[in-house]
């Protein structure tokens, strides 16, 4: 199964897909407005997704805020100063002066996938990327930029403060980290940080009016709270191409930065992905949007093959770690329910194994056009009829197709008692081509060995699954 592909920037997923003069995203449900409160939404039909709609307009982005020169880093012969705040071409630009007074060449990175602790007005943002090389004894003027459109998706229309951090490395790849460091603007004292501007913008309908996507569901609930970290709202977005993403608004009230991730994701009760997703860093006193790309988890043809017509429910576990990546908590399974009626999948198929309380059925062998190329997927469902939660993985390098060993990708999954899990085995195209298998219809048989264990790593079963086609 392909790992989750996380949305690096909200603006990439939604804003850049908008057409000029984009209309409201179709399909959004009324949820909150002048006469429709959150309490009223709870009394609606449980089978219908709770979303939001409205006729609000996005506020213009204020360009009044300025800064005084602010020293961000002054240590180890390195000095970084925020020198000014400028607005141009729909961007907020924080200007920096970097002084390398050390005896070695250094590289400075901010907002990278490997290290990002940037925030604006108390919301973690994935923007603000900078990469600069400064040789020993020299200076550099650099800029860290934030898209106004991207900030609007958090309800931000003025800049009260910016937090940024820097990864500093030498030619031997020794790294040090400085951050987060805060720059307060001229409006910081008057800014009301108690207002959750993200929730406000989600309730206004302005995003849908401006950009070509819909908010199908938005709920202010707290299904998780541990160690000063809690999920405070959940939202599902669909863009104009039908891509669906679940956003979790996570607040860190603790005095330390934390890393937040999700694992063991299920859709409509079917376990899809057993891996831990990417970790999102959330600074003390800030909120972050953690995204789960539902469309990347389950491509449309695969979704159809397992009988998921609509995503009615998503469940997952939380992984919470401290700044040294030590796990801090254990999580109960968290459910986000959009529609009870839609939370189904099709469990029928050709039975290929049934022993020790484990039943495996063949669902489909299909070709998937991802837009980037063709992929071949072998789909199996594993039903756990036993008494313990199980993990399902493959025996390394055990897949054969038409008698030829094949390279493939398959990620392990978990299935609780009475639950089912999807095994998505992606067969690499170059192996098929090397063995003159041009089409799915050319495949006559496939086999793979699996290993099924309980939570204590005790082996429950080692099935060798063989499927014959066209017989």
C-alpha cells in the first residue's frame, strides 16, 4: 500500500486548484451561520455529514503591521536578525540578516520537511522555507515568505507575530537547531490571541466562496486530550478534483514542543494503513493542522473495489512524542464520523484461506491510473475472527506472479477482533514488463506468503496465499 502522501501546504492542495472567480464548493452542508449554532448542528440527522456553509466574504489582508529589528539568534558566533516586514505579490516577507562570524562555512535552513517550527499568530504553518549558505566571516540578506492565501486558510488576515526556527549545519553535516524564535509586530499587543481564527473562518463560508473546494464536515469536539495536547476540531475538505483530506486541529497547551502523528488508520471500519504517518511539530501555546489525505490512502479504483462508495467514518490512533522523540502517551482508537449510513465496505470475495480464526478473501486484481503512471494492485481482505488483535505483514520478497518472483510494495496492517484489514499489494511494473506481462489479463496466478502475529509478536498463522485467475 502506498504510504500516506501528506499535504505539505494547505494552499497547494486547495488554493492553487482554484479557478479565477471560483464559486462556492458544491456539496457543503449548512452548519453554522447567523441562526444556526453548533448546538443546532448536533440535533440534525446523524446520517448526514455536518459541514458548514455561509455567504461570508474573506476579509482583506491587513498590511499595517511592522516590526522593529529583532535579534533571533546570537550564539556560537552566529547572529540572525529580523530586519523588516514587507508585503508584496500576495506574500508576507520577513527579512533577515544572517552573520556567520564562525571559522567555518555554514548552511541555514528554515521551514524544511526535516525541521519546521514556524508559526504565525499561534498557528503552525508549513510555509516560511529558506535555505542559505554563508561562508565563514560573511553575511547574507535572506527572506522568509508566507502566502497570504495560505494564512487565510487559518483565518489569519493580519500578522501579530511570527515564530521561526533554524537548522544550522557545517560542512561535516553537524547540525544545531535554534527555535522557535519569535518576532512580535506593531499590532501584537492589540491582537486577541484567545480567538480561534481557524474556527471562525471555517464557520463563515468565506473559504468556499473564494476557493473551489467544499468543507463537507466541521465539528468542534475533543476526542483526544493527554499531556496538555488535545484535538479541538475535525474537518473534511474536498477540492475540485475530488481529493478528500481530513484535518485535525491540534492544540499544545504544554510548556514544551511536541510531535504529533497518527497511525493505524481505518476507513469505514476497514483497516487501511498500519504505519505511523509523518510527525508534525507543534510549539508550546500554538495550534497545528494535522492532515490525513484520504484520497492518497485509498485511490478511487481501490475504493470502488472494496465497496466504499462514500467515506462515512475515519478512525486512527494518536502517537505523541516529546522533543527527543520519546513517546509520551497511549491512545484509544479515535473515531471521526461523517455519516453512519455511509460507513460501510464490501467484505465478500473469493476465499483463499480460512484457519486459526483468520479468513482471507481475494477482492480484485486491477490496474490503477494514478495520473503519474500505471500501477497493478492485488487486493486481499483479512478478517480477524480470533480473540486477539493481529498484525498482518508479508514474508519478505515472497510474491510471485505467473511463477516469476516480483518486486512489490505492501505495508503491514492491523485488525482488531471482529474487524477486517485491506492488504494492497502493488506489483512493480518493471518486473511485469521484464517477464512479458503487459496487461492484468496476462496474469494467470499469483502467490504471496504472509505472517500474522498477535500484539505480543506471537505467530498465529503463516498462510501462503495463492490465487489463480481466468480458470
